[in-house]
């Protein structure tokens, strides 16, 4: 349950967050977690503790606020690969409409 000192978890069943994951890139991606699908395995927190946390009541994934700066790309990609339930998706950020 460790995370960056100023980051706070937020909780809803599906959470989305736009992140600039690579400091050398202007491209933002959107990280989405499906808390209904999450089985609380915690691999995402181990891979990217600046981005993910687990709810202290049910162990399900939480996205931390504020999102981290541009250094988390490989960590988030590792979290996606290692999540046993497929609860994390990363897509190019959508433009506001
Ligand atoms: S790795 Fe996947 S299943 Fe495990 S806590 Fe994170 S999102 Fe949930």
C-alpha cells in the first residue's frame, strides 16, 4: 500500500486517468482500471507504486491522484502485463469534446 507521499487514492468502479508517461514524449495516454474485474493481486502496485494503490477495505486497485510525472511508462506497461485479471488498460488519451 505504499505510494508517493502526496498522492491520494480515488475510488469508483471504473477509473480513468490521463498520464504523460514518457518525459521525452508529448503523447498522453489514458490509464483505465476496472475495479469490478480486479482481484486484488497487487501486482500493479509492485510494478508502478506511483500510479496504483489498493483499497484498504477490499484490496481492489485504485488510481492515485495526482498522476505522476513523465517517468512511469515502463512501470505501467509492466503492470498491464502482470495484472492477472486484465483490469488495466492503456490507450491513447482522447481529446476533450
Ligand atoms: S494487478 Fe490487476 S488484479 Fe491485481 S490489484 Fe492490480 S489491477 Fe487488481
